[in-house]
C-alpha cells in the first residue's frame, strides 16, 4: 500500500493521434494525475520542433496538447535526446568536436525551444538512443571523458530551465552495466555542480536497462546523490504483448510504489501505451487503475485495488473469481515472452535472427548482467550453449503456460451464469490467444536456440552428420510455425503480439536462410 501522495503523478503518451489525445489528456486529470509527458510518436527530439521538415505541424500538435492539458490543470513535459542534428561547424570527418562552443549552441537551442513553445512546462533529457552518443568515443572528438561530456550538456540545458523556472528531468537511461557505472559517476559530478538547483530531477525506469520482469530495482533509486527522483513504469506493456493480451502486473506496481516511497522518490510516470497500442479499452486498464490510486495515496493494497477493479468490471458474483483467474496472465505472458527468464522477444514480436542471437550473446540482456549470482551466470552460460536439455526446459515452461490457459478456460466456464456471456467469451478468447502465443513462441525460440547450437557446432568442428540432425530439428520447428500463420490470422487478425502471421512468415524465411547457410545447402 502507499499512504502518501506522490508530488508528481504522470501519464506518458506516445501516440500522436489528436483524436485519441483529446480524450486521453482530460482522462489523466480525472484520474488524479498532475502532469503528462509527450514522447516517442509525438516528440523525441527538440529539433523536431525547430528547423526540421514538418516542424510547424509538430509544434501545433504539441501546442494543442499543452493548451488542452492546461485547461485541465495538467503540466506538460516533452522528451528530447542529445546529441542530435549537430551543425556541420561542430563536425570533422563525421565526428562531433566537443568544444565549449557546442555547449553554448545547445543552450541556445533550448532557449529557442521555449521561445516557440513558451507554455511548455518541462523537458525530459535522454543521452542514449541519440544520433551521437556522448557515452562512446567513436563519434566524438574530445579530451574529456564521457562522464564530463554528460555533465556539461546537462548543465547547458539545465541553465535554460533554471532561467525559465521549468523542470529538467535527466533520464540517465543506459544499455549495459558498464554504461550504468559510467552514468553513476556522471550523476555524482552533476549533483556536486547542480544539486542545489530546485528544477533539476533524475528520472529513471524502475529496473535497469529495459522492461524485464525479472530484473532487480534500478540501483539509482534512492541513490542519486541527493537529487530528487522520479521513477518511470511501463503500463503499455512494450515487451509483454503491447496490450494485445492481458498482463495483470498489479503486484509489480504495488511493490514498486512501496519501494519508491521508502527511497523518498517524489514522483511516478506511467507509460499507458506503446505508440498506437493503447492499454485503454483493454483488460490492462486494471493496471492503470491500480497505479492511479496508489500514486495518490491509499490504505488499500495493490491486490485489493485490483480485486475492486475486477468486481466493478465483471460484477459482484464473478469479479473475485475472475480476478484470481486473470492474475495468472502475469506468469503466462512472462513464460511466453521471457524464455527461461531471459529477454529474447523483440518489443513483444518474435525476435529477428540478429536481435535474438545478440540477446543471447550479450550479458546485459540477462539477469546475470545485473544481479551478482553464480547460479544466474551458469544459467546464462547454458543459454549460450543450448542443447537438448535446454530445449526440454523451454518446452516444459511453455507447456505450463498452456496448462494455465486451459485451466483458466475451464474455470471461466464453471462460473456459468455468474459471468455474462459477453465477458465469458472475451476472457476465454484472451486465454486462447495466450495459449496460441505460447505455441508460436516455443517453435520460434526452439529454432533460434538450434541455430545458436549449430553455430557452436560449426565453430567446434562437429561432423556434417551431427549438424544435419540438429538442422532437421530446427527445420521441423519452422515448418510447424509456418503452418500456424493462416490459423493465427483467421482467429486473431494480424496485430497480435507475438502471434503475428506476417512476422511468423518473415522469421521463418530469415531463419531458414541461416539454416541453409550453416548446413551448406
């Protein structure tokens, strides 16, 4: 439970559909939020609002969002990334010269931003996923270390926000443990220089790197050298189905809010969509409801709030039982999307060959990269060297997900007239979708692991006969996967994650080509 009201309570919007935003923005105020963030499909770089083609239309959209939000008592923060669109005067041979004039240019850019959007309330600054990474030396010419570059660009933008008396949310998002340690040192420098500024905040995800359900809490929470902190959560389910299937994460919300409160976090931000895939209008609205109430302070637990939502949604006779059944979706979806607790799916889609093999080879995508444990390192090493035992474990994991789906459908049927026919059909369809998704994911993940196994065998000089046996097993998985595509499309359309027929066909072609290469076909 959360007994205190968060000072900052925000929803984050990513969809640029003005018709949608006209409804969603007022709803944020009605739901107890006091801020919103605009990001992703709406705005990701300040340059989009200044000199780029389409800037005028983009400014108009953002301006309209601000005006509507202000009518409802909401403040508006927009996302930006640096370094981006660096002028030629600061580049040599495709690299950026990190010089004092560049910092002054950045400061003028954000002065201009507030000039064209004077009603803007704040900025969320990210350095990762930008055109030029300050973290790396490859694209930058400078004698300064990365930590100093990050500190100086932060100071340049903070100077503008201080003059305008608007908050700057520094979002130190990084991709791996080494970058996290670098950013930890950068935050120490920033805190020493700018820590007394009232308008400077740190905003970070509740887990390190990205939305992995098994990762620990982010180490920066409660450890930002005295700077005020806001924590971001994903209720748009970027990696767990993009709200095309239920994912009841109320316990994660409750545990995160409780931890953040203990660590003196002053605000929370919830993503409520992944681009145009909205949680609103789906069963995952339950998560948003729990979040809304907890950030405003409540004596109820996350479980009680979730139960109340289900009773209101499905009726007093069936609501509590539906809540129990639907809660299984958390475990089911995790087993589908995170095989053996590992991050392989590509933003809820079946992973491409490059994406999947990179996620197996890079420890940043594994729990072992973030939690020091000999057992987790061993599990990671096993995934890098897959064999029949790993395949059997993966099959058992997916079979448990399917059994939970089958059991859920039977228990929903047993509710009989307590549950309306419409709601019974909806819930059963969702569990059938998850069961199909488990089938799809298992076949794709087995094929991927067999390809990794074949690559290892080729490197270790195994015989053609040995590789052929493994290759035939991989081909069988892909053939079965391809046969599923028409049925998936007929039953669920083409926008489900990961059971997407177009993606299935793409993955089968790509994986088959790699198998042919490895087998010399």
